C-alpha cells in the first residue's frame, strides 16, 4: 500500500514547505492537501481551525499516511496539541501510543531560531491566529530563554498571496506597514522569521523594507532538516513511509485555480484532484 507523507496547509503556503521536503527527502511519496475552499485560517477561531485541521488530517490518514506534517503555522499553533493529545490515541491507537504521527512547523523553528541572532532580538511575522496563540513566545522561551521576541500580525498578507497579488504595487503598502511596525517594537531586531508558510512569496518585498543587515528566515529548509532528523530517530515510522518518489496534490476548491497558482509556490507544474470533505 502507498503510505505517503501527508503535508497539509489551509491553502498554497504549505507548498513552500513541501518543495524543501522533496528536495531534502526526495525518496518518499508525498500527498499535499490544501484546504483552499476554507482558507484563510489565520483569522478563524481556535475551535474552527482545530475542526478543519482535524478533518483534513483524518482524510490524509484515510489515504494511508502514517505521518502528517501540518505545514501551516496557524494549524500548528491552534490544532496540533489537541490532535496529538486527544485525537491520535483514538484515531490511530497502537500498543505503545498512536501508530500515526502528526508534526507541526513551530517546534522545529523555535529549536534553532536563536542561533541566527547576534543581538538576541527576533521578530516574528505571522497570522493573527499564530500571534495571539503566543505559541512562538512560549516555545522560544524553552530553547532560548534570554531571547527577546517581538511579534507582528500581518492579516492582509495571506489574502495578497492567495490572490496572486504578492508581486503587485499594492502589496508594497502592506509589507512596508508591518515591517515598520515590527521594527518599531525593537530596532535591535536582527532576525525576522516568516512564521507563515505563505510569506516566502513576499520575500522580495520583505527584503526591500526590512533592515539590510537583518536575516530573513523562511521555514522550509528548517522543517526539512528537522523531518530528516525525525525520520532517523523514528525507524518505526520511517519504515512505514512508502518510497517511490511520487507526489500527489489535493485541494478542497477548484483544481483549475489550484494548478495555476500552486505551480508558482511549488516551482513546477502540478495536476491536482478535488476533494470533498
Ligand atoms: N499558511 C498558514 C500559516 O502558516 C496560514 C494561512 C492562513 O491564514 O490560512 O500560518
């Protein structure tokens, strides 16, 4: 049976993560699920993000996935812990705990973020949902307790990206606005994390408005390195992941739109299948 690694996002953003996973770990099969019909998640309640995410994770399990990566910060912040603690033991019971796994993108990022900063001041750009969850602040404290963390919610950025406006002059206004606000919180910020998987599409504009010496971090490479390490440490899961180098793509909205847009995020042509949850 095909047992791909599931990669989930509210829309296209997770493709920026999938791209790096495929580059680092090309041997595995992957199935990507974008919940485009219900994006954005960043402005939705905890309960709604949890229910939507759980529904998608269940579907990926039904497709044979042993391992699902929530390639979405908002879902990682608002749904991951509940799914791991409450749902997995029921959905995927095993002798020594759940026999399927769900991982997020926040933990791997917070494990390394402090290594990039010289001033000890980092900025987090994210959706409102991720910012208000305080997940980054709480998790960074565990690994880098002396780091000062400044957050800025950028609610307009996901709609700009989802609507293909990331390169338009209109995007400049909102990119500049939030970078200025973030830097206004501490001019000593020298590391800026794009803590939303949609934001790498705005990288050129972010670079333009951020201080020239600031390090701008995208999560793709970090998550890929962390997954490679995870698979090494968990042979019981690794051996369950099929390895034919296959990729498939599911969307809860129109495949035509998905195929056109997703190609930009993923970097190569995509043929998706529509999914009704
Ligand atoms: N890509 C998602 C993230 O990383 C958020 C997109 C959304 O608001 O739906 O947070």
